């Protein structure tokens, strides 16, 4: 019986690193992480975690880019639509936001004004973009997204995007691919 229990516990602990639908974390620094999500469609994740229940995440797939803002204590009603004000040292911009799940807003949803600039925002964040302040409608206090800390993760994010472009094709070892 001890052997069976041990085998069950080991099977539970030794799960594959990136099973279908999970994120394979590729690197991280200063509250930022880069990961490859193997869901369909696959996407790259650039995640900031405040470690205080707040996260902001950029997701980039081959066809779509998301900006998600999450707080574990939020209980957002379905179909909620609102606006968030983004402020950096050069400009202030009001952007659309909508329900993504009960704890998450999606900023700049598809079809909203300026949503095409989201990829540019991600790209520029690796070039030393200043931090961005988010001001929410309602009683949520302002948040600061520390984009100034993400620059060192550019090589990791670029590697993730290359993997995405390649269609996440796993190269199989065979006599023809590795003859020696």
C-alpha cells in the first residue's frame, strides 16, 4: 500500500512543465515574467505581478493582442463596459475597458479606438518607456504599471514571439534530423 501511495504522490508532483493549456514560464525579473501559453491559439504572455493581488498582462497571439488588468478582490459584473485613463510623462489617453472575467478587465478591446496601438505599446515598453499610471472609473485607486522595469526581458519575449511565429512546431529527433 505504501508503494501505491508513493507512486500516486509522485505522479501528482511530476506533471509535465507545459501541458496543453498551461504556461511555460521562460524568464522573469523585477515582478515581470514572460511565458508561452500552449492554448489554442497559442500566445506569449508578458505579466506584471504586484504580489499584492494585482496583475497586468499583455497577451500576444498570431492574430490578437490583449491587455488584461486583474485584481483578485474585484467582482466585475458580466457585460461591464467602462473607461480607464492612461497617463505617462508625455500624454494622457482615455481607453475603453470591458469585462473579461469576474476579476479582470480587458483594456482596448478589439474594435475600440486606438486598440491597434497595443502592439506598439508592448514593443516600446522594451525601449525604456516610462511607467504608466492607470486611473479607473469608480472607487478603485490609481495603479502604476512599471514599464521602466521590463526592458531586460526583451530577448526572452522576442524568443517567445519567434516560437509563436513558428507555430510551436516541436522538432522530432529522427535519423534524418539528427544523423549523428
